[in-house]
C-alpha cells in the first residue's frame, strides 16, 4: 500500500506539471510537507475539468457523476483504484476536505455540460464559487493543517483570490471558450458586442478581488506564503497584460506570460525581493 500511495501522488504531480507550467512553478515554493497534497487537489480538479472541456461524448455527465461518487467513496474507504482519486482521498481525509467543499466543485463542473445562452449574475457567482473559490479553500485546509481558527480567519482571502484567478482565466480564454466550447461566462456580455467598456468593468472587478486577497497573504502559514505570493505576481501581471490588450484582440488570441518572465518572477520571490 505504501508503494501505491507514493505512485498515486507522483501521478498527481505529473498531471500538475504537464497541464500547468505556471501552477507547477509556484508549487515548487510550497513546503515539502504539503506539496504532494496540493498536487493531489490539483490532480482531481484537472481530471474533472478534462471531462467537461475535452471529452466530447454524450456520457460526459455520467462520467462526471461517477468521478464524484468515487471520490466520496474513496475518502470513506481510504482507497481507490484510480491513482488521482486515491491521492486526493488521502489528502482530503487528512485535512478535513469534505462534501461541503467538494460538492459545489462538481456542481460547477456539471454546469459546463449544460447549454446556456448567457450567464445571469447568480449563475456566474455560483459557478465561480464552485469552480475556483472552493478549490482555494481546499488548498487552505492543507495550508492550515487542522487549525480551524486560522482556517476560518483566512477564508475571505482564499475565496477572493480564487475568484480573481478564475475571472482572469475567463478573460484570457474568451476566444477559446467561445469558439471551442460555446461558452461566455460574464453576465450581460455577448461575444459579438464584447468591447473595451465591458472589459474595463471586468478588469476593475478583478482588481477588487485581488485587493481583498492581498491583505490576507501575509497572514498565511509559512508553508504556503511564498508560493501564493508567486501565483499572485503571475496573475497580477497577466491581468495587466490583458488590460493593455484590446477587447478585439482578446477575441482572437490568448494572452500569455513568457517562460523567461515566469522564471524572473520565481527568482524574485525565491530571493525574498517579494514576500
């Protein structure tokens, strides 16, 4: 069982490294004691996202439901034959990640399988909570290591940061989401009429999320503070680049931060230039 556990966490790490270079880079700065657990959270999130974003068959909802059911069963049993589910279950059991956080995530993933012409404000907020904010709260559970008072005090910051990241992703992926998946998440915005004024309002909203989250970073446990600082730097620069990019250009290409710049940000945080 020890070997299977080790391999399961390695699989989640591999998924993280292959799917997200920016998150993988930030993960290097997590303390050794929690890094594997963060990979486990990301691994489960990633394969659920894979079902709703790239799998094209009619049984996608069935597969997503099965993954959710298997996840709950694995947490209760302490074992699953899927290495990614197995590693997540062990981490969830260790840190108290339960259905209160897991269920909203799967509910948001299921929303991506529905055909919706436009998002209402309520649907938008529900989706962001389940797809991003609760993922931040899962990670926060790991950061706090069972300290309930510390966890509760940091919840607003974790939620705000998850919200900011998701909205940035929505903006930079606006072309792919529309062209490949037929989605546009922003309420009151249509793809054909997405313009500078609408983009500016969204950027301002994201800035408010970042401002709230920033006030909590210094209060994070030392096991995660530098990694979160790096991810905030990266997404902050991404937001500024989006701000400088026209709405019309965003509808044609994905804004990126180059590898050399990512390494420079990593160096700044590693050397303590940014804490």
